[in-house]
């Protein structure tokens, strides 16, 4: 049974597993900065990046999307003209049963069929229409923010769309 890497944790399967106090060795989430730019500024345009399908988003994927959006915004405009916020927090602990590979591994692979597994990372469960990222921008930085959202959506496991929550009349 061969699976594509990265696709294994995309589907929402089973019960959410979040109780870290009962687990040993859960890796820390790769993402640790959720707010970038000017957090207390007054921005006329609010844009949201939303999912089209329900899925699980790994912490590494959220960090990659944050870096891509921040790089595009930093190159195209100043930090005073935007506020980027990552919405979900990866609470779900992902487990994996590491299978033995190499010579003689065929004897091992049959046993431990329903194994509990070892914690390998964290993820956030998202439903369709749920917001992943919000960017508040000035009118001059709108096109840069739109490009940043598109670049961030390439790093996420599900197709996304941009929803302009506030200030749609300024950009049309």
C-alpha cells in the first residue's frame, strides 16, 4: 500500500487526539508567530483566506504558508501597511506507526496491525469555509496582499479562496 507523502494526514479520520499530558514526546508546533506586521493599525481592507474543502492542516504547512505570505508582503510593501494573522492553532496530535524497512522486514510488517503509534507532529482540523489567514491592508497594498494570499494558498493542503470581508467597495 503506497501513499503519497503529505496526503496521509490531510483527511479527517478518527477521533481528535489532543491530551498532551498523557503522551510523552509530542513535537512542538513549528509555527510560533501568529501575528505579523502592524497589529494595532487601522486598515480599511480585510481579506480572508478560506478553505473550500474540510481537511487537516499540519503545523509545517501553516508555517510554510506564513513564511510565503510574509515574504511577499515584506518585498512589496512596508510592515506599517499590513497586519497578517494566522487563525488556526494545531492542537490535534498526529501519530504514526513506524514500519520496519530493509532485509527481513516482511516478518515484522504483519504484526502490530492496529498499533497506537508514536506522536510525529500536530495539525489543525478545518472545515470548508473556515478562515486560515486574515490580512488587513491599506488600499495601496491590496494587490500585494492578494498575491501574498495566493502564494500562501499554494502551501496549504486544500484548495482555497480569497474572501474580502471589509473594504470591497475600495478595490472594485
